[in-house]
């Protein structure tokens, strides 16, 4: 499978180059030259397949031409060593729980897959060169990537995060690991972290000094595997006899997650429509309304993983739909919620159903509650365990939610991070000394 750049000015790349390089030479995002439709018999029988069997079929369509079947199967099965169940919240709304992985967030799927695929290519090259992974995080990406790559030979990870703008538990998950993981605490917002990463890829001095790649959702090996759990959600809902009028709502920040869902739809996934739920960072919501994409500085909210003012993966969605606003609107609607509305939703869902949403999942639930038609069934993505936002959720509910043992283990470590300005020259100087 070959990959082209959304900016259209970079050479065509192999999967290996797209994964190892991360970003195209013209600063565009890599896109597969074709998206294979899966056979109807796969969907006819999907409810009888395991999560891993479903995921392998999807992975084979994207990666099977470049990775031998045995290796790809091992990568997929190692990645998905946990479940992603659909849990009933109301008669018409279900939660796709994506927090059963090692860092209790949806990004465990993409991060674990990418770590294993990158290691596969490094072993294949066998030239001993170390790869340096740069990742910007507004919360869960950092912990998922850091833990996905922890201890992997030949790979060094730098996690850039905005100072004071991730939850304490999230911060513990990538600042206490040591080994091949370095946390960089940037005096700015997520968009500043992302800008530093993108600038590093484009800097000739740095690229001569060290081999760089990204583990953000700009990397095809990070965002494409997230399609796995949409197929699995459909399989679970089909098994329950609830898949005929299925609507999926995705809490959206950098738009890699919903982008993978839209790739799934192109492959034949029978989801009726999608909703992108935003917090106060409503750039995509406004695009749907006006047809104008106008990025702006992000604002801080209690749903911090969605605090993105210029979503990278908008470029992929725009390209996927031939730059046609009407075509995008035909498959996706939008919703946007203030902190007050998010808090109100968390409180109401708990009181009425007993289910505890994290702030991002609350956006998804509310969008479904407000937007579902009578004949439709909705699934929203509960993208992280609510305990990762314990202070926020406890304050809203007026009670203390339990911290899972997996999270407690991270909190016992000592925080280690490198303070950094948002000035690229400072970051460049730091990397050149590494």
C-alpha cells in the first residue's frame, strides 16, 4: 500500500516510510492511495467473530500488503489484550468503553499497535539506528504512547505536554516511567506542543542529528487501528439485534478517532451516521455550519483531551470527502458543549442511570440524547476511565469515585520532566544535545 500527502507536494511513500517518518515532506498527512471495501460475508458473520479476529481482518486491508500475515496477526493480537465492551446506559444509548487497556484510555489501541509495527520495521531494517518518537499530548495520548513504547529496544520517546493543563493522574502516567521515556513540560497549550513537534520534523539540522517520527494521530499507524473498535462495536450491537439504525458519537479533539471511523465507513461499516461532539473548542462544529474552517487558539476546559484549536486530522477528513462540505455534512453532524453543560450531563446520567461518564464521554452521551431519532440506537465512546479526571468528576458528583488499581500504580512514582518554553529554538537546542 502506498501513501500520498494531503498537501499533494511530497513523493509517494511506502507504509514503512509513512510510519517511520510520520509527517510528509510537504507537512501534509499521509493517506492510503486506496481504501479496500470488506466483503459482505464479513459483515454477515461479524457478530460471531472475536475482537481480535475482526481487527485482523480490518488490519489486513490496510497493512497486509506490507507486513507478513503471521507478524501482522501477532501485532494485532498483542495490541488487543483487553476488551472494549458496549455497555447499556439507557434503552437507546450504549457506551463503548475504551478504557480497559493498560492506561485506561482509547489511545492504548493505536499506541500499542504503532509501537509493535514500528518495532517490526526496525527489526526488518536491522541497522541499529535508534528512532526518536515525538508526541504532543493534551492528556491521554502521552500516557498511552509512553506505556505502549516503554522498554521497546531502539526507540526513545519524548512526550510534550502543556504545563498545568493535564490532570494529575494523567501526568503521573508519563512522567514517572523513566527508561526510554522523557517528559517535556511546555509552558503553553496543546497547540504549542503540537507546533513544536511539527517544526521538529521539518528542521534539517534535527533530522540529520536524529531519526524522528510522531506517535500523534498524524501518524497512520496510530489513527488507522482505531477503526478496529468501531467494527467491534457494530458486531456487539448486531449480536443484540440493535444495529439496523446505528448512530455513533465520537468525542473529538484532534479528530484522529472519528477519522478512523470514517475510514471504517468507506470499508463498508454499516453505521447510519456519525456525530462529532466538541467541548468549547468548536472549530469543526462551526465548519459544519458555515463551510469555513477557521482554526483558533484552544481554550482550556474540563474535557482537556479535546482542547484543540486546529485539529490536525481535519486535513484527512477534508481529503477523504474530496474537499466537499456537503459530502462531509451528509455523514457527520456536530455538537458543542460548555463546561457547565458537561458537568450537568455527568450529574444527570449518574442520577438517572447510575453510570459515571468522564467529561469527554459526557459530551458524547449528551449529543446522542439530544440528536437521536425515535428509531435510532446510539453508541458513544467513553474514551477514558472517569477516575483519570477524579478531581473534576468528584467535584461534580459530590462523592469520591474509586481509583482502579492500574491507575494507583502510576501514582506511586516520582515525577520527572524537562521544563521547556514554547519557543522552537529552545526545543531544538535540547534535542541537539540528546
